[in-house]
C-alpha cells in the first residue's frame, strides 16, 4: 500500500478501526520533505500490529549528489528500501537527458532503488521510447534493482504513448542478454510479446525479477484478464 507521509495518521486511524488480520505492508511516499521521514517511520514501527514498512519513496533533483543520497540513507533503516526517483528534465536536449541518466546511475550505485515514472495526468509525464530504453540500459548495467510505475497496460497499444508491462519485462530480459531492447519497447504484437515471455527460462525469469521487483500499472481494471487471455495466468 502506497501512503503519502502526510496521510499516515489517517491511515493508522482507519486501520486501528478496521483491525486487520495481519499487518499491512506499506510504502511511505515522501510528500512533506525528508525531514518528516524519521517521525513517519517511528509511527509505523510503533504500530507493528497494523503496519510493516517496506519502502520509503522520494523524488530527487536531477543534480542529486552523494550528500543528498547519504541524507536519505541516514533516515531510512537497513531493513527498509529507499526508492529514489530522479526527476526527468522538462527539456529533451542531449545535455538534459545525460544529466538525468547520470543521476539514475548515481542513485543505483549509492545503493538506493531508482524509479522511472511512465505515466501521469500530463502528456509530458510519459517518457518516450528513447528515454525508457536509456533508463533500462543504465540500470541493468549497474545490476541493481529498480522500479517502474505508471504503465498503461499489458502491451503497448498502437498509436498511443503509454508503455506496456510485458514490453518492459521483455526489454529488461533482452538488455541482460544483449538483445534488441528498443524493438521490445515499441512492439504492439501482444501475442508475440507474450510468447517470448512464456519462453523465458526459469533462470532468465529470476534474473529479470531480481532487477525489476515491482511494476505499477495505471489502468483500471487491473490487467489480470488480459494476462489470462494471453496464457500468462492459469
């Protein structure tokens, strides 16, 4: 469960009222500044019967440096994952993109988990194919885990900017083996992408999952039926 730090008290109140059978896994999204993180974590840890902290997620400036990342590490205990999203630049110049990719690599090498946002209320919230490909290549090369959110569905739809879950998964698998990452990202052939996913070996699946433990989809309803139709769910 993703919960903004500013809404944590309301979440605790609601959970105390509903008395869940087991603690709820929670990811704290920093929306009130890093200084609020210690108190938020203290609240979660003191309510261990209601909540289990899994990640602390925060945005970062494109020029994020080791001092900023060290501050995040100081606030987030070792058993909680720090997820950091370097903001993509508003411009598309080569210099801006390079600075963003350098920030992504810096986050990964520092031991935090880089996050790529692929959707949102504005058209500019959806990165282009080139940006997604470059992000995947940088993160796969570091061999550190990363997360991708805001995906538009199971497979990329024709004539739309959104990215598909299977496209990203296959792109990661190909990046690990030197395959054509871009072709996987642009494909709209759902059956072909599904067959490639189904054909991955157990070792390849484990390698992808170790790098990409979480994907977020912005479509409703959840794409369970579409995955089942493609033969990927029993």
